[in-house]
């Protein structure tokens, strides 16, 4: 594991210490907070199994309605 020296403002250190879980080291707290922050900043990403295709934008959410409409037309 790499050792890094990081200078934190007192206010950021206080936030990290307040967010520390019981028995957690300061380094572990900072690591956990950075990981969660990066994950949250990336936002939601499409799952790998989502295919590209043609159709309405809401096809995934409204597939049942579209299929029902298709069956009722025939």
C-alpha cells in the first residue's frame, strides 16, 4: 500500500473525524470517504447488459404496455 502525505484544511479533517466509524483509523476513514465520493460523483451508469437498438426512449420501462398495444392491434 502506498503511503501519501496529504495536507487537509482543519475543516475537512473535522468532517473526516466526525464521519469515522467506531474503531476506524483516520486513513481508513479518508479512504472510505474518497471511494464513496468518487462513486457518487460518477452517477448512475448503464449496466453492461443494456443493448442498443431502435424504439421509444421509455421502451425498457414501458415494454409491457407496448406489447399489450401490439397484441390488441392484431
